């Protein structure tokens, strides 16, 4: 008999979690103004809000923390991390930051100014926020297949080269400080970018003299998909694939809370010394001296170890198979999910799940609230709330997709937890026609509103008539 798949690690420490009653959850979510970010973690049974900083560190990572060097300047932990980044990415220059958006803030302070355009495959929300905050604009050049959840395409994160070239032709080089390739593409569903596309984007950009920066939070998961889906890579190690990927970039920003499996941290790594020097100034102002930049020595050590573990095939296989396990269960139950399954999360297609709820009533958020009430499972809306208002017109932007993202923390939950999530969504699906209306906004911030937005149930004007 063929042996079934099992994780490449065992559990050494546990953290108790608590179930709640539906009555409790209804009270809590109302008090949270129907924003799942406002819930306390002990009001959540299975937390799939994000896979960012929520993973379980290994015994080796914890051990490396004890060797952390907390010297203000020139700490051994800094050199340890510098070497790990060089080994994995090939980049000579690096700046530590406290997380990924801090890396964006520092790098964009050096490179992006008013009136600039930054093309890319669907930019991550903080990336877009940092671009728009500087009165520049992000231009989405993702392939069209990415916007249809029913189309099967192995690399839905790919950039459409025609769209990209039209940006290069329309604007001057001075207006385009860089193209940002997000690997894997978070906002379009954790979808990977093929090696071929990375190379083509690089070649095209070099032809036009444009800098290529990778938003690299999930670069290792991207490498796993190249290995398992792209011809010619089946026998390459993840580390070799990663090295080739980064050979098609001039630099990167990193949220280490993702594929480097630490709870906090980020960095910038660069090929060009000149950009490094400019960014270093901002690093000192915003983050800290260049040899710690918002991170303690122990955290830099855990990150160096995490970069090594996160680029091992066995670990990646355990992770990505767990995500696919949940996706497969949901598919069997008839729940509309995005395919192929992404690396870090399953995305439920809320427009197909609740077709009778108008997008103006925040359909993906409505589904997220229903799932929480059903079983204390916390997902997150990737839809109109996240898409925010157009900075010029202040009108709501309605994205093509309304998704409920179920992000799986690394090495944290078992497949029994995945079974609960799938059953809960099935129950909501079975009673979907009883969900008659969505929500409306009663309060929102001018930028990145989804974190703090306050909602109340939408009530039809004609109700009670
Ligand atoms: C998480 C993430 C960021 C931002 O990183 P933080 O560590 O949350 O600040 C940027 N880009 C992508 C693709 C991400 O997934």
C-alpha cells in the first residue's frame, strides 16, 4: 500500500484554543462593528485572518535566538543575516526593517516621487498604499486569466508583457522608478509567477532601462510552484530555483513574516550600491541604524535560520499540501473556490457564493462575517473594502473579484482544523439563500480603510412596508 502524505515535522509545544457559542460570537462581532480585525484573538477558534507572522518557529530558530547579539552596531546577528540573504538571493546589499511595509517605505522614499507610475502584477495593499501616499500610481499589468476564478492556469500571477510594454511606451523612464513583481501574487490569490515570465519581464525592463524589484514575501512558495508546475524544473532544488528567480531582479522588499517563518521582521536587498546608499539614509530615520533597522539581534538570527528552513522542499510540500487539502474539501462540498489553489491561502469566490448580494453591500465581507458566526473561523475580505476608494475621485473601487481569503498559518494547525473550516463553510453554503442582505459603512479611514472600517447590517429602505 502506498504510504499517505505526512508533515515533515512534529509538535514540541502547544497553545490551547477555545471554542465559543454562536450567541457569544453574534455579540462579539456586533461589538466589533462587523470588522473581524476588531475581534480579540480569544474570540476566535481557528484564525485564518493571515499567514503573516502567525507561523510556528522551529526548535532551531528558538535556539538561534539565544545566540542573538544585541550590539547597536556591527552585531554578529546582522552579519549572520547578511550572509543568509546573500546565500539565498545573491544580493550583496541589504537593510533590515521591522516588517515588509517598512521596507517599502524606506525603498520608496528613495525611489518614488509624485506623478510616478509603478507597474506590476496586482500590487499588495500596503505596497499600493505606499505608492499612492506619494501621489504616484500603481498600474496593474496582471494577465487577464487571473481575474476569472474558473479558468485553470498554472501561473496566474504572471505579468502581461503587452500591458507592461504599453506602460513603458506611454511614460518616460524618469516617471517609472521600477516595476514591482509580487511573488507569489497575494492580491490575485497567492498565484505564482513562472520563471519564464520573470525572465521575460526582466529582459523587457532592461531593454527599456527600468529597474525590477520583487515584492518577495512568498518567494519560496513561488519556487515550489515553479518546481512542481513549470517544465524543466522538477529536478532542481528550491534553493537553486530561488537563486535563478532573483537573478532576474535588481532588488527586493521582503516581509519576513511570511516565507521566512518569523513573527516579525523584514528587509530590503539590492544589487545596486547607489540605491542602497540612498535607502540607507531613510532606514536610519525610519527604522534604526543600518545593522539592526528595527530588529533585535535575536530576531535577525531567527530570520537567518527561517530563510534556510523556508526554502527546503519538505517543509514547503507540507505547507502547500495542507492548503490544497482545505481547497479540495471545499470543492467536494460545492463551495466556489479559486483554482488552481494558491500557496498560502484558499480564496472563496464570494460573488459566486452569494450572487444575490450586491457588491455595494460588501459581499465578501458579508461571507466572512457569516463564517465567523458559524464556527468562530476568522478569514478576511479581499474585495471592495480592501480595494478602497479611488484617490482622485473618492469613489469606491469595485474589483473584479470579491474573495474571502482563508490564509493558513505555517506549521500551526492540523488537518482536523481544516476539516472544521470546510464543514463550517458548507453549512453557510447550504443556507446561503437565507442571507438576504449585506452591510454598509458607518465609519472609514482615508487610507487602508479595511483595518478600521466600521459597518452595520444593511437595511432595505422598503423594509417593514
Ligand atoms: C505581507 C506583505 C507585505 C507587507 O508586509 P508586512 O510585513 O505585513 O508589513 C507586502 N507585500 C506582500 C506581497 C505581502 O504579502
